[in-house]
C-alpha cells in the first residue's frame, strides 16, 4: 500500500526512416525518461501551489491542476506500463528502462508527490482560514449550521443517494473510474441470538457527481466568514438514515482509477463514430490501475475492495479529502475575494481590426498575427461570423480538435451551412477525454448541413486551420488562419497561443490541398509553404537542424530556438545532439516533457533547456532557425513527440512577413529572459529555478509593456 474516418493515399503514407534516424551510435548517450520527465513537470505545477508569492486562490487552482494531471497520468501512462508488464514485455526503452523498472520508479515518485500534495493542502487550509475561508467538519458546526446542513441533506442530497448492498444475492456494483464512493460496514440493530458473532454487512454509496462537491453554509449577517463543508462529510454524518435497522460501524471513502485508453479497430469500423461510442462505454469497465482510500479505512472494508478490484499494490492511503480537483470550482466560484487572485486580464482587440468593418480587406492587405490571451480570441470569432454572413464567401473549411460548450464558432459554421455555403468540418473524435463532446458537435453540425469528416484512419487530426474561399471580382481568394492552439475561446483566455491570418497564395493552395487529402482521395501534394505531418514536417525540420550544424562547422552564426510543450522523439533529440556537437547554440523552451539531456560534455554542452510554469499555460509552438542571417520562423500545432510527428496530422506554417517574424523572435527572447518563473533542466532530469543575481527580475508573462509592444 502506498501512503501519502476517411482513407487517403497521401498523408497515410509514412515517411521512410533513414539509418541516421534510428538513434545515435552504440546507445552510449543519455536520455531522460518521458514519464519521469512528466512527473517533474507536475512537480513544477505543485511548486506554484506552494509558492507564497502566488495569490492564494491561484495556489488553490494550481493544486487542483496537480490532481487532475495525476489522474490522467495514472489512467493513461501508468495504465499502459501495467499493460506491458502483464503482457510480459521486458525490452528496455531508449532511455534504458524496462516497463517493470519504470513502474517501480514512477510509483515511488507518485507516493512522494501525493504526500507533498496533501502537505500543501493542509497549509492552504491554514492560509485560507486567515482570509476567513474555512473548509469545516460537521462536528465543528454550530447548532444552527447543523440544521442548515441537515436540511440540505434531506432536500437535495438524500433523494439522489442509492445505497448498494453487497451480498450473495447482490453482486458488487459497477464502480466508475475517478468517481468518489463510500464503503460502509454495518451491524444489525437486533442481531440474531446465536453464539457466533455475525460478520459485518458491506455496502457502498456513490457520492453523487451531479451535485456540487461542497456546500456553502449560510453565514451570519455582516460576517466576513465563508464556510464550506464537503459533500462526503455531509453524507458521512447522515448516513445512518440510509440503513434503517442497521448501525454503521465504519465509513471510508475510496476512489478507483481505471485504464482510460481506447482500443479502436479503425480499419474494420464501418462507422468510426459508433465504434468510438462503443469504446467509451467500455471505458467504464477499464482495468483498475489505482485505488485511493481514506486514511484509517477498516481493514475488512479494504479487503473487500481489494478482492473485487484484484488490486494489491497500487493503493494510496490519503490523509485528507480524496480528489482535490474540486478546488478548481471552489476557487473560481468564490465571490468577494478578488484580492486573492491575479488581476483580471482582458485581451485587447487586435489593433489591425480596430474600427474595421471588413476583416477580409485588412487580411487581404497584410498578414495578421494574434497572440492569445494578450489579444482577444473574439477577433477569430468575428472573422468566422463575418464569413458565415458574407454572400461572397463560397466555402468554409475547418479542423476542430477541442471546442468549448456553446461554441460561437460552431454556431457560425451552422449559420454558414444554413445560408447555403459549402461547410466542411474535420472533427477529431479521438481527442482524449473530449470524445463525447466532439461526437455531440459532429452530429449537431451534420444536422445543420455541414459536411463532417472524422479524419484519416490511424491518424489523429491535430492541425489547427481554417480556410475561407471568397469570390472577389473575377477571382477566388483564399483566406487562411493557422494556429498553435485549439479553436476554443475559453482556453484562449488561459493558454498562450499564436494564430496567423494570411492570404498568401502558396499557403492558401497548400490549405486546399490539406483538406482534399483529409476529406477525399488525393496523391501526395508538393507542399509549397505549409509542412504537414506525418509526411513532410519531420524531414523538413531535420533539414533545418542540419543546415544550422553545417553553418556552425563553417564558422558561420548558428542558432536554434524551439518553444513547445514536449520533446520526446528520439530521432529529433539525436539531431539536436549532433547540431550541438557541431557548435550550434540551441535554446529550448519546453514546458512539459523533455527527454533530451542538456549540458553533457561532448554531446549537449551547447543546449540550454528551460521550462516556464506560470499563470497561463505556455502552449505556443514556435521554431526559429538563424539560417546564416536569413532567419526562418515557423508556428506549429505539433510538439516534437512521436505521436505528433508520426501518428497525427499536424501543421507547420512559416511566418513570412518580416515584421511578424521579428515579433515571434521577440516573444522567444522574452521567454528566454525570464528569471522568475523559468526553471532550467539539469543533467539529472531535475529542474532548478533560473537565478540571475545581477539582473532585474523579469517575469515573461507579466512584462505588460513588452507584450503590448510586441507587434511594434
């Protein structure tokens, strides 16, 4: 126990892997394991929850993010490692770990992470109490407060509770992954007269997820105090009302994490949407990978759970409330406490579109680069709505990976289809944990008359692109938007992302070709400006890295700057190692996973890796190559991971306008100058804060004046 679908002939053709791409010679070079690197990332998120300089309610949100991150990690990555162990797979990965070795190390670190997480939780409770915010226990309530809580239980909670007994006639009920439950041991109030003592009776109750996880207790008049009680705490103290004739002798909370990966037979699926719906239903019965229990659970109750779930080792005993993800809603929903949050940022409407009646005219005359969240996502919504209404627009084509509820972009696409325009939407049904939402959008769009495509067999469509075809005088003009992030106006306020509007003819021609390859049968396209994975992006990036290496060998300036979420694809890491050996200066701004080991003499001593974890999720993918003074800059939807470069349709677009290119380089340099929230990756795989004693503190996300002037 631990304590504390369309098929095409173009994009489906995989590029040949050369001998040079199979890894550096003899396996002597060092790599950092992907899963251990991810755990270091989640620890950096935890540090934000621990940081006293972070506003208190923001710290609460960060601790919630730590929990949701760990939930997904367990249900996907750890579940995959366990599957490999059960299958008898013993081969080492390129970082030197067998599945069993990796599992042991991951679980040790997970135990420490959970222990630290709850220490921070207890500290946050103390800090919140100083601000008159309390998460309280039932026994600490006044008589009037108890009456209020009891009334809430009777009116709202009791009607939706279902006690589920487990005995010979009633089998163990289905326990949903990540649902919160209570295991109850009971004794009869009037036991049978027998010499043998009766075994306790066993039942479980699901804490209803349809209700808020906490209840705000009505405060006294003129009181500053805000008091909350958790739903399971309310149920615990009223649970006797659920079992008439029995007395609860033990109540313990538990939570099961199941394998959440989908196993799809895309080739044999007649209807991909139906196949995914079937797999989503199967997810409920996924193999258990983690059991969380409240500290002090009765051994008999734990034994019952272990026997049912067939789980022995992966048990976490938690000293505190299970599932801290509720802290996000608690923080966001608390009123009158804005002094405990970051100052609200309202993205500025892009100056190019100020006092603009015709966005098409603006984009026709100049490329426009948007930087979210500092610039408002409303500009993209306005563009989609104008395209839907404009009688000169003939067609709109768009990819959707993750969209928000009640998305205005969905409404604009529906409006365009109803107006008779040809609307094609590539909806990625396999976006993990957004599958059900995307199925809903797909059906809604189809009802409105949109042509909905579910992507290519075997490949997720992760590219972010919108194409608008408009009749202008005697010609058709293509308007293109490409981005680094999802078309989601909610996350656009929380993530840093770039989006490019352009009418460049080569980009427009490539955009049309990309949609043709996704939606129909098309031979390989000769890309003129865009680069697309899995066919062209990786070879092109390798060419650019090798050019920089050649420039360095010739004594010319050579510099690479890459900013993205993750770097784990071994061939790309090896290319960067070779470039470093040639003398190329390489700066990597990698928020999350990084399997490259920097600073190794003779291998990576010219490579610097930093990670920025701050108020906004750093999500931009930007690639800079000095190119002997004729710099080349790209924005992309792709990280340098195997899944992005080999198993997904991804997009990379050049930034061609000189002033916009300069802007992107300015953003990269601003990130590299961060000495407040940046952490530097060490050879050990650990991270340390960047400290520059002789320099003024610079926090890249809060350099308001620099960000405002980034286009100037």
